[in-house]
C-alpha cells in the first residue's frame, strides 16, 4: 500500500460496558451479511502527523480523528467537549460555558499544544501562548485531528506535546445551504447558518453563528448568574487556476463576552467581572505542482490578531499580532512503481509576534521573531513498513538556537491484522511574554532570564484489526521527560526553571467497533502519571495539578429508519485530580471524580428539515475542574435544522 493511498486502572462501569458491547460482534458480522474477505475500505488521511498527508493507519505517531458525522451526532456546542472524549486529553473549564478552558495532552501544560484552525496557528501570544478553547464553537467544524507526543521537529515551539488540527466545512455541491436554531436550559439560545458554492475547480463557503446563555454562577458559593455570548463568522475559498497552480484563503472572526467571578483571600466569590475577547485569523496560500505531480510547492501567509479586555476588578487589556510566512517543497523520489513511496520535504517557517499590555500597573510592548527550517524524509521501503525521520533548527531573536528531531515507524504484520507503531522525538517551548515580563508587581512578576522548556519522549503502540476490520483495538505506552519546566514560586508569583527533570508516562487504550450495520461503539481509557520536582533543592516528586490519572469515554451511536434517525449516548469519566488554593499559605486540595452522561437524538422529517434534541449531564453530576468554581448541571436543549445540499 502506498503511503499516500486512500484505502486500505479503568473504572468498573467502563469494563462492564465494553464487555457487554463487544459480545455481539461475531454474530453481527454474519447477521449483517458482511463479506469478511472484503476488508479493504476507504481510509482517513491525516495531515499533521507528517509535513505531508498520510493514511491514518500507517502513521507511526499516536493520532485520533473525529469526523463530521461524529461531531454532528454528539451535538456538542463547544469543541472542548468533543476533545474531552479523545485519548490522553484532560480538560479544565473554569465554570460556565464560554469560560476559560484549557486542554492538556498527556499531562503537559496547556501551552504545550499547538492548535491550528484552517492552516492558522491560533495559540494566543497575549494569553500565555495558550489557545482558549472556551471561545471555540463547533457549528462549522468538519474534522478534528490530534497528534500526540513531541512534534516540535515538524511544527516548532508550541507543538511540544502535540498538535491539534481543526478544519471547517466545505461545500461539495454546486450550491448548498443550511441553518439551525436551538434553545434550552440556562436561558440558552443558539443559531447559525452557512452557504457554499462548489465546482470541479474550487469552492467558496460562508458561515455565521450566534450563541447566548444566562449561565450559572461561576463561584460555587455565589448566586448571580455569569452569562456568555459568542458571534463567529467564517469565509473560505479554494480555486485551481490550472491543473498545476492553485490558490486559496481562509478567514475567521470571533467576538465573545464572558462574565466571571473573582476571588477574595484566595476563595471564589460573586463579582461583576467580565472579559471582551476578539480574534481574527487569516490565511492566504498558493501551490504549484510540477514534474507530473512529483514536486509540490506551497507558500502560505497567515495573520492572527487577538484582543482581550477585562472589565471590573482590575481593568486590563492584552493584545497580540502574529504574522507567519511558511514555504514547503516536497519531492516524491524514485521512479514508478516506487513513485509515491519516498518523500523528501523541506520547510521554512518565519513568524513575527508583537505583544501589547495595558493595565493599571504597567504598560508594555514586546516583540520577537523566529526562523525555523525543517527537513523530513518519509519512506515506505516495503509495503508493510513506513518510516520517517525529521530534524528542525529554530533561530529565535530572544533565545539560543534550538535543534529538535523526530523519528517514527509503523509495521503491519502480514496475515494477522496487527500493526506495531512508535515514535521518538524532542520538543521545545519558549517562555511566553507573560512569563518573561509579568503583568503586576503585586501579583505576578516576570522573569526575563527564563530558558525554553525542553523535552524528549517516545510512545509505542500495538493496533489489532479483527472481524473484517469491524473491530479495532489499540494500546499505546508513552513516556516523556521535561527539562527546565517553568513553575510559579512565591508570592508575588515569579516563574522559574526547575532544576530537576519532570516526568510523564502512561497508557492509552482504544476500542472502535461496528457492533451491527447501524450500531457503532468507540471507547478509550487513559492512565497518566505526571510529576514534577517539588522545588530547589528537590524533596521528592509531586503530582502536577489538574492532571487526572484516570480518564475514559464511551460512545454508542445508532442510526435507524434508513439513516433518517440517529441516537447517541456518550459517557465521559474524569478521575480525581489535585488543585491549588491560593490562600496564604497556598494549599493543595483534591477535586472529586465525575462522570458526564449525554444523550442526543435527531430525526429527518423531510430531506430538508431535521429535528434534534439532547440532554447534557443527564444525571446532574457535580463537575468541578477548578477549586471553588462550578460548571452548569443538567440541561435540556431542542431545535431544528434546515438544509439543502452538503
């Protein structure tokens, strides 16, 4: 198969459900009339596991993909709630929908994950180099792709723990249009629409959505409601001017407002605080393919503009701009029939960042730029084996040069349906503007002498296909060491590089099954042990906060009545985790485990009208991701969708 081919300690309740659901598989294979000799099926391409696309099953790294049908079936308004169900992902939402939401992968920090939306790196330099998932709605998302493990050798600083690639929807018919509206608990109203034009040569798509909710009190002890509103607009286009030359663009604008509660003596209390946030992203690209498709070149310009203004308590404004120019050239080496089996890719990335802070304590403007050069060789010496090696050198205006590297392998054992895969790599994360320059002499003092964090890690996995590919199981072990981890100390807080190494290791288990022709099951469990040195001098490792050791998810999806109806049941388990209470002195507390149960359903009354509804947190489980703050409880929502074309 060519490497660019398109074919090809768990909680007891999870164990029981997995056992029950797996039992009918053998019978279902015969009952549904599946020909076990016809195991070849269309496979998913992933675009960020390497610098060029590759079939998902042949990627050596640990990769998870959620497609458009899975996203629609879950009916989650916010993308973060979809990510919660992926292996290795820990989610921390401050409180109500729209509040600051962090995603940590395999015990990493939130700013160790590079987030890309339609080709634009959206990590916010004005937000500690994190992407705030609280602002990302899922209405126009077509796919989510997560690559876990150090990816700096491919994608640079922010990809120290992985890369998350999100693409929005594209029309596939000459004219398509859709709109939806829903309402429900907590005074929630949500609606939007999209329109698309498509031809053999290109496409043009426009989308817009509006979400409003009264919410609940962010402070667990509070009474007043903290609401949220979000407006998101997107415009994207692609066109092939000739058979060899193509151009495209994508743009996205988000404007939202969140009300939140502050603290008194380190404990959350009702306050009338809020944040207005704006984000604009733009990508313009051109591509040229030569030598009968063997030599592909792309040039992309991206722009990111963020503005975060806090009102109430301490008025402040944090803003950033990021310009990026990315060139990539890929040559398919060799001659037919080996044409597509060996690829050599050269990438040159230039990024320029500007940071602006306006507070009652200090005003400042900072800049930095970075030039990265990456070389990757991806090869398939025999049909069953795919290998890759990459190296990257980064020249940063503020720090010493850094070189990172990565290697992956994937081997299919013939006749058994067993694939062995693994990766090893190094990563680096430069300190953020906030860590270097602070924002208040009374609360947070920056440290301009910080060094970049560095890590090295590996993972190894075994994937097994059974029952004519109706059952896929995967187990992955990962291990990582982090050097010069940045940690806050003292009060006022100051970031420092820890002297000793931090460690992260764990196991990810995945199961994907087609139980019948209409019923599918996906399940996963992750064990993560994330530890850091206690201090200098170190007195033994301590467990890092907001990293649950045990996480899991189960999703059952059933389609019926000739695909007109769909029912989806989703269970998401988050184990107990620690957190810090910033009293004086600071205290470490334990946050209780919780299981969220969501039930959704939809039915197409006509080809153009669909009714849908869902119950979130069906059993009203208490969900606390940050000490003293609460998330909304049980909620019910219903709505309709009208559509013409896809």
